[in-house]
C-alpha cells in the first residue's frame, strides 16, 4: 500500500535528548483505510556529534499504528 503525506513538527531539546512530535496529512491515500491525518511522537538521543538514535510511535486518532526505531548519521 502506497501513501504520500506532508508533515510539520518540532524537536524539544533537553541536552542530548529530544522529544519529537509531528502532525502529518496524507496527500495520496487511495485506500482510505485510515483518517486523513496522523501524529508521530517519539524520543531522539544524540550519541555523538554525528550519530543519533530515535524511537517513534505513529498514531491514527489515538490508535497506535507503527513503532519505528531509527539510527542516523549526520554527514
């Protein structure tokens, strides 16, 4: 199932830890199985200047849909 969306959000920093929240809207959702918007909340931790990890929860109208674990590198 393919979907496309746009979102806006922010990161609230507490030293190396950040609380992340996004509000997104689907611009392409042919199956209409979910509502037209979603929320993503999570925590992001900066291990070093270049390496970070995060855990996010994607929510549709109060019902958790996806758990994401992320590991990233800044170039």
